C-alpha cells in the first residue's frame, strides 16, 4: 500500500513490529497491507496527515525495482568500488 505525507513537516509513521517509516513533506512511501490496520497509522489517516494512494503493487503482483546504471571507470587501476583479491 502506498501512502503520502500531506503535511508540511517530516513525519515518523509508527508501523507494526516496532518499526518506523520516516516521510518528508510531500513524500511517498510503501507499507504492507497488514500495517494499514495498525491503530497509530489509522489515526494519522483519519486526521488527514497521511493520504492512502493505493495498493502500490504492480500488475505482476511483485514489487517493482528501479535499475540504476553505474558508470564504468576507464582507468586500469580501479577505484574503491573494485574488488581486491590476494593477500592483504
């Protein structure tokens, strides 16, 4: 389920299991359907601080993932992101 912070201040949204979702002003976030029945979250929805946008699931039923490309380095020495092998 997708939710949106409609207030002009950052929010700490309490979730089941002692977890917390931090949402900035106007930011969106995903929570499980089980979390929608959590009383503190219901209070935020009823007060209008949080808006429920939808289920947030894709047509395939799984979560959508955003792919990012990493620019490759043209140097042969490598950088801090390269894996080192051998004795250190």
